[in-house]
């Protein structure tokens, strides 16, 4: 028996819960550290980079999924770990005004837990979907769960933003506490009983982890796509840690307003993904490579305009540009993930989990490196020029990376139609 549509929807609820916690750490808490506590932007950049760095363990999680085991316990356990890390990170932020050393120590522990939780829960969930979803349902199933995750991110950012104003440490802990508890409960009820009711693919023979990883890395397509993911995700995540501080420092946004801005961006991502899903998968217009390139080029254009917006300082313009950036980011991301899933099952021995883990690790490294680089460049630039141009220069550099990613996509990606085989699967 394979996953039913109801069970696929339930797995999407797990993705919603995962995204809801992660967005708080990469948006709200980051903005509070930079604006309210006047900490250098590189600090939250390093913390977020830490949790992405720990996700280098994703290939190991994927390999474990390939070789069998109870995935449900890892999904629930990972979510509990993620929730502990999310609340711990919020509590640590409230301590910076009292003890910098204590707050930093607790932050490091919390973000490490976030990395472990995302790696365990997210990768195990992907492996369950890849092995228990009927081939003719994979495209639709993965699109549904991805969109549900983005919807969860956008909804959480919007609601959290509205409840955070006026800001206080107590209000922050209450909002985050409600979200993480709800995420654990939702995950437990959503995943319970699914794994034992479906027939997953036969586990791979027990092979040493490094041997399996070397076999996968030896595939030329796998290597090339890994490098493409690293470059494109650097471009994708470079603005992640500086957009809300940009809104706060240049436009005077409150913590609640800037968090809502993140919700607007992810709302744009949702619409962009839905557009590609309908036009490319439903109407079968355009190849996945073409949609990836269009998303990269559109993102580059919006980032140039975003860099210039600091001079006009028009909030309406900023909000519109953020939505547009999310739209083109969504186009690029969903098409790239479609290609990723199609490639995952093409190599030797059908090691989908190991390949997805490798690409997930590449994404995580790029996300951490890109976010850290963006924050560091802002800190350096603010030492020489005003805030608006300082942030703008980083946005312009990010635009150049998107242009490079579009060119690389043209070289390494095959002209692949968005047929059901090129299924789209959610990732963190």
C-alpha cells in the first residue's frame, strides 16, 4: 500500500510545522539582535550558519533512511529537538541585555539543536515520501507538501508579526512558546500511524556509509547538480538575514512590521511556486531548466531595484519589491527541486535518500555561507557608507550571483519537461 491523498496531506502538515519554527529563527530573532540590541549582523549570521552547518549530517540521515529503520521516531524526535532549539534561541535573545556571554552560550546550544532537529525530521520525512508515494502521485504530492510548508512559513510570520507588537521579552516568549508547542502536537498527530500502514520500497543492502556516499559522488550528474545547488542557494539565502534589519534600520519598521514583511515574501514564494506548478506541471508549458533560469533572472532584476529602494525610502515600494522577490524565488526553487527529484532516482542502486541528503547538505552549507557572507558584507559596508547604500551593495552582489546561477543552469541542467516524473519535493 502506498500513501493516500489524505496521508500526503498529513505529511504536508509536518512540513508546515517545520517551516513555522525555522522562520522565527531566520527572521524575527535575527532582526531583534541587529536592531533592538544593536548587535553586529554577523552574529546572527554565524548562529544561523551553525544550524545550517550541522545539517551537513543530512547525507547520513538519508543513508539511514535508505538502509531501513523507523522513520516516524526520527521525524517526531527531530521536531521536538527543533522546538527546544527554537524556544531556547528566543529565550537567549531576551538575555542579551543582561549577560552577553550567557546569551551567546545559550544561543549556540539552541541553534545547534535547531540544526539537528531539521536534519533528522526533514530528511527522514523526505525519505518516507520518496519510498512510499506511488510514482504517478509524486509530482502532485511533493508540490502539495512544499506549498503547505511555504504557507506555514508565511502564516507564522504574519501572525507572529501581528502578536509581537508592542514588543516585549515576555510577549516574544509567549508567541514562540505557543508556536513550538503547536508544531510538536501537529507533527505527532499528523505522522502517527502512517508509516506502518504503507509499504515502502525495499531497503538497500547494508553498505558502509562512506562507500555509499563515494558511489553517489562518482556520478557526474550528481556532482554537477551539487555545485549548481551550492551557487544558486548562496544567491537565494544571502538576503535572508539582512532583509528585516534593512527594513528596520532604513525604513523604521517595528519588529512586528518586519516580521510581517517576511510573511509577505513567503506569500510571494507560495504564489510563484503555485504558478510554476499550474503552468509547468498542469499545462506543461516550458522546461524545468527554463523556469529555473526565469526565476534566477527575475530575482536578479528585483534585487537591483531593492538595492535602489533605500534611496527613495518608500515603504509601499519596499513591500511590493519583497513580494516580487518572493515570487521569482518561488519560481526558481520549485523548478530546481523538480529537477532534483527527477535526478534522485536516475543514478546507480536507486539511492534516493543518499542523493537527497547530499543535495540537502549542499543547500544547508550554501544557506549558512550565503547568510553569513551577506551579514558580514553589510557590517563591513556600514563602516564606510550609510545604511541604505550598505545594504544595497549586498543586494546588488546577490543579483550577480543569481545571474551566474542562471548561466550555470543553462549548462548543467537538461531540458526536462515538467512531467510527473520530475516530481517536486519539499526541503528546508
